[in-house]
C-alpha cells in the first residue's frame, strides 16, 4: 500500500461517508487536533518519570483514536464503523484518576506556570493542545452534532493533563513555578 495517494494535492480530503471536503473544514480541524493531542500523549508515555501513568495514558490514546474516527465520519457512516464510543463510564474513570492524583498533591494556592521539569512542560503542552482540540470540536458541533460525551471527555482530559503536570513536578522533586503578576 502506498503512503501517498495524491488525492489531497488540491486542498481536499476524503472523510468516511462523504467523498471530499476542503482540508480547512471544521471536521478536519477537529480530528487533526485530536490526532496531534494523541501524539503529545504518546510522548508522555516515553518519560520514565511517568511510567506509573503509562497504562492510563494508553487508554486515553485509544479513546482519542476512537474520538478522531467518530469526528472524521458523517452521521450516516458512523454506525458502519461499529466503534465503542467514549461514554459516561470513561469520563468517570478519568475523574477517578484525577482524584487519585489530587489526593497526593499539595493544595493548589496559585496559578502554575509550565516548566518545573521536562515532564511538567510536556504535560502542559498536551493540555494546551487538548484545549485547542476542544475548541475545534465545539466548532464542528456548531456545523454537525457531535456526541455530547466527546465534549465532556476532552474537557475532562485537559484537567487530567493539568493534574499530571503537577504530579510530574512532585515526582521529579522540583517545585512548581507559581505565577506572580508583574
């Protein structure tokens, strides 16, 4: 199978259930941002400091791949994919993972700047990409309805990534960098 097809050379791409859409379509922006987020989370799995969270991050990556597939499909094509959509139980599982981390962290007393350690900074990059993906999904939702649990899941994921950034600081033994307005 060839990696290149030439189909997108004129600024369009194919999605599931519809032949072609412009590459700047809200749907393409949404699933492209989710794909980018998935790559950043993949990077997080490579940090030895975060080994204890690798299985959680792999579950998240699988959920994001499913979300991307759903975002890349028309409503008519979606049932043919036979995907197990993200659900309320997946959201609850993420909330529990956040709560477990928060119990081990010192109380949050100020806004935190990224960069106390490499893992912290990488978590913050993933968090900001997650927020951008969320905005893109909301834009897509304005054009064609997106499954509500996707919006909730991605919103909660940014909270998870923020908490993981704090956990990374704690595990590395570096102090979080508090924001002090100048």
